[in-house]
């Protein structure tokens, strides 16, 4: 069973009023760096994604990432996850990134 860290990982705030495109914003750059340096899993929520850092595998500990709208899944869903399911999600993310990298 997974555990959920109580604090969210906070990225720099983003505002469209800053006159910077989203791709050039500190918010998006910090998220890209987070993805390069950590294992992240996502879950579909409403019209977006809820992102979580895999802080440790044993014991399984996830931390919410406050990205864009800051969507979250219900804590009971996190508690019900197994390491096998997390590894499957990480592999799916890797394969998806690999597929779309070739499409650019």
C-alpha cells in the first residue's frame, strides 16, 4: 500500500498576465526539470492530470505536484496503489515519451 506525503511539491506560480508564453514560464521549466530528475506518475482527472512524485519505493511514498490546476486524486486511490502498479505507470510514461519523441 502506498502512502501520501502530506505536503505538495510547489512549483513557481504561473500567470498569463506575466506576458510570457506557457512554454517559457518558470512554472513549466520547473516542471520539466522535475520530470527529468524524478519519477513522476500521472492520473487523469477531469480535463487534466494529477501528478505525483514517487519519493520512495520501499515504503511506497508519493507526493502531489502542484502543476497547472493542481488536480489531485482521492487519497484512498493513492493508498490502494501497489509498487507493481506504479512501475507499470512509469513504464507507460516512458514508452509514451519515447513514441512522441520520434514524432517531432
